[in-house]
């Protein structure tokens, strides 16, 4: 929904045309209704949530972008109103929303939830880390008993269908709640009613423990191409399931976090936060970057005599360093992503470095020849063209090495390569680029 359309709907509330607003709101998709809430100021948002039926309020709040802080709107309501909204939400969505609040606020709202079973389910989910499999899962699922016949299992599915949203399979459990298999609905419907469930069920493709990181869960679901994945404890008791729509949200969140880190910004920076929070998030890494930049600055300082005698060299130092930095960033982006996806490990250390150095060498030769010829014509010095060629080629080989070596070493040392690598790679290529061009120019021209 466009901001203009959202503002028109908010205008209905401002003008007191509440019935007309509600008629429009009930026809909107949750994501569009979330756009309306996002356009409203904080006081209006609370008022609109109060006007809407709890089922609409819950779905709209859930669809709000993270930076809009839907939990603040929920906390601004009376506990009874907030509890009504929580009751209309799937348990995993409710737990995610409540999980952003202080524990006391969570208890205050949950205490007003009328359904004791839902209250307990949401409270159980709140015990898990929000970025773990337990934090992603829902306890709403369809289960059948291992001892059932197909006919009995169909009856069980019908009884549970009204309480479970969007399911495509049933989980087979024994009397102790341990997961034994998965029942495909096509096979369930087509099998003879007197056949045993144990004879027609499939083995689970993959299960995950509640402690597993959400990024690993998303990776497994993509690898096995499943619509849902079962969460089990150490005794293999079924705790819940994670659905593909939750994993899609994880993918977006993790991609945003990695992108921010790669730019030297803390991955948890609020995209909608004010300037003070942005400064607190970014300043520490800029100071680290400043400290490393002094290393690169020392090279021209130590070789100032060469610069004084060959002043034109200073004009091309940035070119050599910049091309090395670009090469290093390319290698870095590929290898950080491969590490994040689990596509490489430390056993492939040597082969990864050799590949990136070879890529750097080939690209360096091509760019070095072009740069060397051009600068030789500009400054009327073939030997400086040779220096430029060698420096650029060498620095791009170094950049390929750094773009592979640094993230893999940081990963090995349990340091997030996404947030720390770029600072060290840039320092490495700047220092080497300056040193190569200045030393080669001094050697060939003086």
C-alpha cells in the first residue's frame, strides 16, 4: 500500500469516521494493514489497534517491520486488550512479539490470556532464544499415534484440523511423544483404512534440536527442500515444527545482518533508529579502522624521499591501493558468504587461497598491462610503466590472498569474519600497494 493510501485511511480515523475505516480495514491484507499502522504516529497507532478486531490487530502488528517496534504498541495497551490480541495470534508469532518486551511485561500480558493451554504454549516458547530453532517453532501441529490404523489417523487429523493453521503433513509419535515418522497426506488418504500407520509413514528427512541457530535451520530446510521441519529434544520427543514462512523471515534478517556487518556496522543496529544509536553502533569500528589506517600511512612517511624526488608517483599510489582494495573486497564477499553458508571449512584452506591468488594474478596482469602502458605515456617514462605494472599485479595477488586468508582465519578463531575482515583486508592492500609502487619506482628510476 502506498503512503498516500495509508494516510487516507488514517484520515478516516482522525475525522471520526470509524465505521468507514473498519469496513476498509477488514478488506485489507495484513501486510497492507501494517502499512497503515506504520504511517500512523505512535498515539494514532495505539488508537487504531484498539479499534480493530483482535484478529486483525495481531496479524497487522506481526507484519510491521522490525524497526517500527510493534511490541511497544502492544505494551501501550491495557493488559486485557493486549491479551486478546495474543490469543488471536499463532503461538510462535505471539512469542516473538512478546519476546521483545521485558519479562515483567510478558507476565503481565500472559496472565490475562484466558486459554490456559495457549498461555502455557507461549510461555514455553519464550524460554528459548529468539534466534534459535526453539524460538522459531510453533507447538501447533497435527500428530497421530504410531499404534493407529490409517482410519483412526484420519479421524485424528479431522479433530485437530480446526486448531492448526497451514499444515501439509502429520507427525507420527509413540505413547511417550517421541517422533517416529511423518505421514504424507496423499498416502494417508489413498491407503486402506485398516492398514497400520507404521506401514505407510515415512522416516523424517531431518530434525533439529531447539538450541540450533536459526541460520542453520534455514540452511537445512533449503538443503532438504522441506516445507516444515520437526524440532525434537534429546529424547527425540516432538516439541514443535518450523514452517517455511518463518525461515523466509530468517533469511531476510540474516542477510540484513550480514550486509550491515560487511559495511562495518553492528548487525543489530536498528534500521529505524535515530542518529545517536547509529553513532554508538558505528563509531567503535571506525576507530578500529582509523587505527589500522595509520599502518598504511606509515609507508609513504618512511619513503618520503622517493616521493620528493618522484612527485608524480604520489598521483598513482591511490590507484594501486584502490585496485587492490577492490580485488580484496571481491574475494572477501565471496568467501565470507561461502563461510556463512557452510560451503567451505578450514580443511580447504590451501585450495581456497590458491584459487583467489590465481584469480588475483590473472586480473592483475590484465589491469597491470593497461595501467602500465597508460602511465608510461602520461609521464613519458617506460620504467615507471614497468613499476606500475608490477605493483598493480603484485598488489592484486596480495589482495586475493588477503580476501581468502583473513576471513578464514577469523572464522577459525571464532570471530565473525563479516564484521572484521574488511578493515584488515583494506589495511593490508593499502600498505602493500603503497610499498610496492614506491619501492619499485625507487629501484627502477633512481
